[in-house]
C-alpha cells in the first residue's frame, strides 16, 4: 500500500505549498470526471498530509503499521449491531481529534 507521500510524489519533508502544488498537478492529470478512483486516492492522500498538523497525525497514527494492524483488525472486527469500529475508522477519529487538539494550541 502506497503512502500519501508516494501517491502525491513528494518527499516526506515537503512543506504545505509543495504538497498542494503536487496535488493540483496530479488532479489536472487525473480529473475526477475521467478518473474517479484515482482522484479519490489523490484526495485522500492530500487530506492526510496537507498541513503540518495533518502530517504529524499521519506520522503518529498511520505510518509504520504492519503486523499490529492485522491483530487490531481481528480485535476490532465489525459485526452487525456490535457498535465496534474498524482500526481505520478509529485512526481517522483519533487523527481528527489530534488535529483539533494541535489547532487549539496552534502547533
């Protein structure tokens, strides 16, 4: 699975402007009306790393996950009516909460 940095073809040390420029260039190459699946991947990648706070959240919660994900998926497997969430959903919520926390402290 590719990282957002690989999808947008930017270095992990790229700043907001460089990431946005790469995203817009890729959107021109893969417009949503012609390439909806590719565009969705680009959009999701951009949303994960578009700001410094987002990149920090990505680094803390999404990178370097291998075997632990498989175990966590088993433990949090969704069953009808269980109210449990998947690891991916949990990470999204946690990353969103972290982003809000960092914005509150202007980090």
